């Protein structure tokens, strides 16, 4: 699925939009309503981005679990294994697991999750 705006970009966009709109002064009673709507929008958008980031991290966890199932074949390998490609496949699985773990860690450390609470 193609994402039009990445999570970090969306966070920046919301922050910039909020900063810009906070400078707008309306000459009517609707300013209070506008400010409330802007605050709710900002809060909802930050919560949406947090949910998406957590879902992405959980997706990496699912990727790891799927690859771990293939690593059970490692138990049946011996040093005398005639099919050397089995070792290369296991090594690739470990690299893929490490990459998914790094991605999940980066997501969980992202500004979206460790930034201000809304």
C-alpha cells in the first residue's frame, strides 16, 4: 500500500499547521470554536500517528515470528550437512530478523511515540 505522507512527515505537517493556524486571529466569536477544533484536530492526528507507528512496530514483530518458524529447521542441521545452502538460508533469516528488530526499535523510539503526550 502506498503512503502519501510518512509518519514523521505527517507529524511535522501537523506541527507546522498548528503553528501557522495559531497565528490566525479571527474577528468573530468563532475564534474560540476554531481554537478548540484546532486543538482537537491536533490531538486526534497525533493519536492516529501513534496508533499507526505501533501497528507498524507490531508488523515487524509478526515478521520476526514468521521467520522464527523457519529457523526451527536449524535444529535438524548437523556439521556434516551436505546441502550447504541450508546454512546460507539460516544466515539470511537471522539477517532479516535483525533488520526487522532494528526497524521496530526505530519505530518505538520515534518522535511520534516519545514526543509530547496529547
